[in-house]
C-alpha cells in the first residue's frame, strides 16, 4: 500500500474492520512519514494466503470453507443462510486479523467454534475430519467421501 502523502510503499496496519459487505476498512500508518490514512479494500482484491500444515501456501478461498460446511451439515437442520453467515463471519475474522497470511489451523478453529453453537452433529463430523487432517483445504474431499461411505452402510 502506497502512502498518499509521500509515496513511500511501506505502511503498517493499525486497525482493520469489515465495513460494508466485501470491504475492509484499514487504518494505516506510513513507515516513512508516519502519517496515517484510511483505505477501503475489497475482499476479493486482497490476496490472503493460507499457510498449510506442511508450510506450503494456497490462496484463501471462502468456497472451500463453504463446501466443507455443506458436507458437514448434510441432512442437518441448517439452512443455506446459516452456512453463508458462518462463512462470512469466518472470512471477516480472517481479514480483520491477518493481512497477508493466515495459518489454516486458525481458520479451522474459527469454523469449529461457530459450528459447535449451530449444530452438534455437523460439528462432530467437521471436527473428526479436521483433527485428522489439520487442514481446511485438505479435508473437504475427505469429508465428502467419508460421508458417502456412511450413508451407503
Ligand atoms: Zn508517507
């Protein structure tokens, strides 16, 4: 982010919060002239990376979280709106607290904390797969095949 006063390209974030939908309001301070300014950054334009358990990085993807939740909530009394609200609150939490990279474990914990309050069965499904794989990006497919096996029995 470039300082609007002196054009210096290093700034630090002082405060972050989700303002309107899909936008993050950030207070920044220039590391050169120390002046402060506010930016509004669109979520889809912010390239946050997820740090996986093995140390590799992948692009943060809210759809991955939604997919995982939909599988965990299969045939449970949880609406699309509730899933969407959960994904949005996890997304907001990530963008408010992290600027460039977020550990995948942090995302998993946020999801589990919210899912626990929403539906106990979905939480247990999610948690059992999550604890085994420890990675939001890796367990989505595993969760799907695990649930398929269960319904076949
Ligand atoms: Zn400056």
